[in-house]
C-alpha cells in the first residue's frame, strides 16, 4: 500500500461517512473496519486522519454539535437564564439529530476548538455574579442533564425497547399524585416536558450572595 496519504479522501469525507454509518447501524456496531469498507479503503488509511477510534468518536461528537447546534456563543449582555435555556434546547436537538447521539457524546471532553466558546459562556455567567467554579459547575450540570435526558429518550427508541403504547400509567385511585405526575410528564409533549425540567434546574441556580426564593 502506498505510504502517502490518499489524495481523494479527506477528514471531512471520513466524518461524513462515519456519521451516516452511525445512523444506519448504531454506535455498538460502528467500527473502523466497517467505516473503511464504506469508504472503499483499508483500515490503516483512516489513521492518517484519526489516530484511534476514540479520536474519531470525539471528532464525530464535535461535528454533530457544529452541524446541529443553533449557536455556540451567547450574545453580549444576554440574560444568562435565557441563554442556558436556549443552549440546553439546542444541545438536545443536536443529540437527537443522530442515532445514539447522546451515547456518542457521553464521556467526550471539549477540545481546543471549543475553549473559546466555553470562555464566552463563563464570561456571561461571571458577569452575572457567579464565581468561575460555580459557573463551570452550572454549565457541566446543564450539559450532563441534557445528555442523560437524551440517553433516556433514545433508549426508548431502540429497536428492542417496548412499544410506548404498552406503557400504562398508575391507577389514580391508588396513586393519585403519581397518576397526576404521569399525565403531566410521560403523557405530555416531550419538548414541553424537557423545557419544564430544564427550567427547574436553571431556576434553582443563582450567584452566591443573591437572594433565595425561599
């Protein structure tokens, strides 16, 4: 095999093929061997572009966010609560755009390319009165909340998941509060329920020294 990098295969080609394959077969079946077959090359060729499968998955995760996320940086003086709500919604849409999107993203870490946008988000929160540590924790909390939420959503969409029609709510005569909660969550619009849950998380956050809602 020629040791030179293949002239007609670039990094974007590999990423696009990997994301298409992810949608077709899911993350468990995704392998560099199958990706190489899709591209019509030998597996070692992929290592010109990605040194490991982990590096490929990280790049795929970043590509999903760049492709599907509405915007990465808050506007100057934007209310921090509004920004976190909008960013959480956008993050969820990005993960839902691909099969196993949440599993793809889980465990990845921001790369150098993401640090500028993270710094801009921290500036927004720190300008609102947060210290850098709590601001970072708040961003992590929202991000991990969204990933966990979408993991549950996509698990319910898996081929071996029970049909949603088979899910029955609790008997209201025995469990009136649980039945009411079921109707307002499981039996409601998925986007609206997500918004309510994210709002609860964000509303519970406040800079140190600000008055509580008690």
